[in-house]
């Protein structure tokens, strides 16, 4: 490898702290992205120390506890980004969140089905169950971000630059990490170790990207496009018609 595993751990830990500091200084960075970076900046050095000086089952439990919490924070971030991009919940017609929710459910169902059809074979029952959970969570969160991007393109919605940059980092990282997770689950121990380093390298690239995004000065909001105005007018008409049918307006 170009960089040793220990050096990669150290570089990741330093970049996580830098990214967390930059995110904390920004008022427009999503709060769950801040929570994600704070948690990673704390947990990664702890996991590294346990890996280097304790090892065994202590590192196994630490690794998967961190992975599960990280995946949950990633999904919560995707939920937050949904409302930052598509608008406040009260302003959305029922059809928008219903369709988005259905698409996200399909993404997680597809991830679960993929885990069932391509089950982990590495290690004992506990290791396989943890790998299966990781497969489903990683593929599911990747699918969630894919749904957000695809649905916003259908509705012709422009993303805020910083939110778009954060999301792009996750998509690129998760795209590589999904393959790395499935390789770790299906290959031998040596191949699993290589796949694990590939996943860390992908995360390193995402951290570099996020650091650049957070370092860049926040720009003023872009004016609404004609397509966005047309979509908002359409939704406004639907809302007014619904209020008239309900007898709220005359």
C-alpha cells in the first residue's frame, strides 16, 4: 500500500478533527452532519487505540458499535437534508413525502434483499450477523441518498451548494464502501483486510472533500429558477384547492 494502515488511521483521525472544527464554526452546516463528524472525531481515535493495544473481541464490538451509530447518523442526516432541499414539512404536498418515503423504503428493502441473496460467509454466526447488518445499513443509506438526488432532479429542485457538496461526498464514499463491505463479507481474511483498507481510503477521500467544502466561504442563496417557481405555483394551487374543498377557504 502507498500508506501504511497505522498511518492511514492517524491521518483519518487528524482530518476528522479538522472537519469537525470547521463544521462547528458554520451556522449553515446540517446539525446531523456536525453530529456525524463529532462522533467520528471521538470514536475513531478510541477505536485505533483499542485496535493497536487491546484487539480481539474488544475491537470487534467497538468496530461494529461505531459502524451502527455512524450509519444511523448518516440516515438521520439524509432525513435532514431531505427537508433542507425540498422545503419545510408543512409546505410540502402529501404526495411528495409519501413518494419519497416509498422510494426510501424500496431502497432499504432492496438492500435487505441483496444481503439475503449475497449473505456473508466470513467468520462465525456473530460475525456474519454483524456483517449482514453492515451490508443492509450501508447499501440502504447509499440508496437513500440516491433517492434524494434522483427525486430532486425529477422535481427540478436546485440544491444549496454546501448541502450538495456534503451529499456528493457521501455518495462517492458509500458507492465504494458498499462494494468493500460485500467483499469483506464474502472473501477470505486477507481479502477482507484489503477491502477494509479500501473502505478507509474511500472515507479519507470523502473527508478531504468535506474539508474543502467546509473550508470554502459560504455563498449567498441562489435565486429560484423558472422551473422551481413553476413547481411551487403548482403545489400552491393544489394546496389552495384542498383548503377550499375542506371548507377552510371560500
